C-alpha cells in the first residue's frame, strides 16, 4: 500500500510562519537582552535555533540559545 504524502505547509508558507513567529516573539518580549530561547530535545532544538537566527536577521541581536532534555528516567 503506497504511503500518501500530505503537505501541511509549503516551504514558502513555513518560512513566512517562522518569520511571523519570530516577529511576535520580538514584539512581546520588549527587551531582547532578557530573552533566552530554549528548545526541548529533539525537534524543539532546531526550531529554537531557527527562531534565534530569524530574530538575529530582523533585529541584529543574537539571542542566547539552550536545550532542555525532558527524558523521564524512573528511579528504582
């Protein structure tokens, strides 16, 4: 059975969405010197980096970037 490819956003729509999200972060944060972007491993880290890069393009400011591992380990 062939798998069906479903495109949710075109590459251009994704670029515009990320630019809009970065713009909203800029508008709502006010002081970018107090902003830190944290991505949750694994897919959130590249998203946080992409947003940090876009903010740098829009505002010429490098936002600190970090990653969080929320893996649950049972203590027995």
